[in-house]
C-alpha cells in the first residue's frame, strides 16, 4: 500500500473560491502536502495528462474544462493515501457522492467535479511526476 497520492483542485473549484476550504479538508483528514503549485494546464498538457480518456466522447470537453483557468496541483502523503483520498473526495459524479465529501460539497456535475484523485499507486507516481520535478517535492 502506497503512501502518496496526486490531486488537482480543478478550475471550477478555483473559480468558485473553494481552494481554502478544500485544502482545509485535505489537511484535517491527515494528508501532508509534500508538493504544491498554482498553475494552468496548456491544451497539450491536458491531452497528455488525460491520454487514457482520449477515445471517450467527453475528451474534448474535459480538455477545454481543465485548461479554462488555473488549478492547484499537489502531491499528498498519508498511510493508504490513494484509497483514503478517494473516500475523502467522493464519487466521480457528485450526485452519487457521499455526504460530507469534497465533491458532494463543491462539485456541480460529473464533468465539473471540483477535484482529482489518483486511482492507483502507479498512477499517483506517474501523475505526480508529470506535474513536479524531484526538487519540488519536500
Ligand atoms: P477524474 O476522475 O478526475 O478524471 C477524469 C475526468 O473526466 C473526471 O474526473 C471528470 O472530470 C471527467 N469525466 C468523467 N466522466 C465524464 C462524463 N461522462 N462527462 C464529462 N466529463 C466526464
């Protein structure tokens, strides 16, 4: 079981002023921030980051959404990080997310769903390395 996961506070949550409350929930849940930046993805970045979804009907919409404004990306450390973080953020579709989860509180719909969380230890490592160099991880 891995001890790191990768997250992005997505453009919708940034636009709506939810960076602070979301970071508060993350740190209160016991996650330690070991890397973090405020940044905006280029179309090329977003297409590469979401390459696994490139055949999906929502791919272009996803790329447009994720590049329309700044995001906060971070690497988080905690025992059982991937699984515990996915529990904290809730289901991909906020309509199905449990009460008190970040998506239930802050997401609009399945596309504009406020926050990303890696789905496996392997992807957490790949996604973290996509956004951060070794010298940016503390
Ligand atoms: P996430 O699970 O972080 O990564 C893939 C993203 O694709 C997902 O969040 C949503 O933002 C988006 N997504 C997934 N399913 C749909 C859908 N049916 N329509 C639009 N966007 C979607």
